[in-house]
């Protein structure tokens, strides 16, 4: 902590108001991996965020931007934590240009609330991470969180047009703009996406949008073997079909999601496909996928209309987040053709150890999410070894395994991120240039920066 924490608290109070500076137990509730801050501050504007950062920098106090509790589990334990900068008061939709399909919003706006505003103009932001009712725009940018629809739409990086960022010393900068072609030279937006705020505090984001589709529908099915799911996925990826999402489910995930999918009590592996577009396009794809499922020896097939499909996909996205507290959630990224191999490997480890949980895979995107229940008193060494085994398998394919959620005892013995990759030296140099005293989220990101 800085030499005089009381002096810093007084300074912050003069900047944002005393009621928005928290100390003691009120600040301790913002602990990250059991590291408690001395202060938490809630600036009410982007200008105040800059002033807060300048004051903390002058005092030599480390800072951690806190946008929402849903995504705070990602990252290694902080090496130090003095001030949490809580962005919950930054909730303005700064500008919504529906005619030109873009919107600028502050970091504290929750995704579901933003989607409701966009929906009133028949538009949407094609991002669907877990816990979208809790996740904020700032949290999305800091973590680059995504969901099943990255199959068609890509990740958050593909939808950010511009950012407003506060640097560690308090300087406020703007990257990008409001049009698709707004960068000549380096695209500075990308260096601030997905790094947990280690280079700067994102206070505002501008996104490009899409018109809402006229119709959505989902086809779900149950298969006796994972290889049958793989055959349908392969045929889909080789075809002209363009689903929004293509999600494979292991037997435990299917058992949990069965009621929401209309497949209650059906054992086996699940596959859910979402389609969106004109009525003619969706109806044609529904018929095509129903036929594909039948030819692929599906034991049961259901077609869900828009309302039931919305419930089903929300359940799919949140199936790991709904596991009991103490859970582990690992995100495994591999080449698309190896996605179901990693699902199978993760499922095999869970079967061997008789662990409860749920495994899902964005089957056309190369992402597997494994959620594992960790009961009180559970031995963590077998779990650590299983995760290391999966990480080695993913890294051998030039992939990765990242711990999105894990108990502190596991994080202490298993790095959240895994090995650093080519290009990390550039990130290290950027960190040294933008934050030479390592005041922003120290120790939490890749390589301990």
C-alpha cells in the first residue's frame, strides 16, 4: 500500500465524493483470489476514472479495474492490490446510431440491458457469453468473452470499432472510431482486448451491429456415440449450411440441459444447432438439419421455435456457471478438426475420476468448455494432473487451456494461462511502455505481467 493510504482515500473522496470511496469491510468484498484491497472507488464518469488513475499513480498504488463479478475469476492471483476501480456507475449509452448500425456504451452497461435497447430498433450485437445478464461491456472487453454464436459471427475483437481507455497515469486516449475502416497503421483497439485491463482501463466501447434476423430456430438431437455427433458436424462444415451455433454436449451436460432442450431423460451425446435469417432460409435449414440428424442416426430430434430456442441457448451457455461454488471451468482452444477429440479426452478424465460437471464444445469453432464440481475437502492433485494432461494435449496441437474459474488452492499450483506464446515479448514491451511501474492488475495476466 502507498505510504499514506488515508491521504489517498481523502484525495479520492475529493475527486468522486466520499460516499463513493470504500474502506474496510466494504472494500474487502472486492477481494480477488483472497487478496483484499485497502480501498475501492466508484468513479461516476470517464473523466473521474482518469482523475482516479492519476491520483493512484501519483501515490504509487496498484489498481484493478472491476467491471462485474461474473468474469473476475479469470487470471492469476494479483501480486499486489491496493485500489479497486469499480466501474458500476458508468452506465450510459453514449450514442446509438441505429441508421449506421453502431453503438457507443460505457463500461458498466450490462450486455442484456444493451441488447434490449438494440432490440427495440431491430438490431443486435452478435455476442452471447455466459451470464449475459451480469456481464458488462467492460468485462467483455477485458476478457474477450464469447459464446456459441462465434461459429458464425466471430469473437468480440471482430465487433469493436473503437475504445476509450484510461492509461495507468490517468491519460485518456481514444482508439478507432465509429466506422468499419477507421484504422491506418496499427489497430490499437486489439491491444486492450482480452488482457484483463493490464494496459489500461477501458471506459467506453463502440460496436458495430447487425440487423435482427427475421426468424430463428434450433434443431437439437441425441446420439448414442460422440463419433456420430462428429460425423454430423463434419458434414455441416463441408456443406453450404451456415448455422449461428453448433454446440456438442457430453452426457452430463445433456442430462442437465435435457428439460430445456426438450430431450429430458434421453441418454447419450447432444448436438444443438441454431439458425437465423429470413423465414425461407431458416425453414430450409431446419429441414436440412433434421435430415442430417436422421441420416446421422440420431436417437431423438426436436425442433425449437424462437422462444424455446432462446431458453435453450441461455441454458447451454450457462451450464458450467450454474455448477456449485468451488467449481473449475477450463476453456480449451484447439484446431477445429480436433474439437471433439478434446471433448472426448476431458470426458474420459471425468469418467475415470467419477467427477460431476458438464462439458460443451463450440464444435465448429475449436472451443471446449469443461466444468467440474469441486466439493469441500476434495483432493486437488488428481484434478491438477488431469488439467495438466489436457493442457499438454491442447498445446501439442498449438492450442491452449485457460482456467476461467478455479479455487485459489488450484491456481497456486497451476498457472491460469499456460505457456507464453510467440509474440509475448511484444506484450511485455507494451506493458513496460504503458505501465512501467506495473500498477495495473499486476501479476494477473499471461506470463505474470
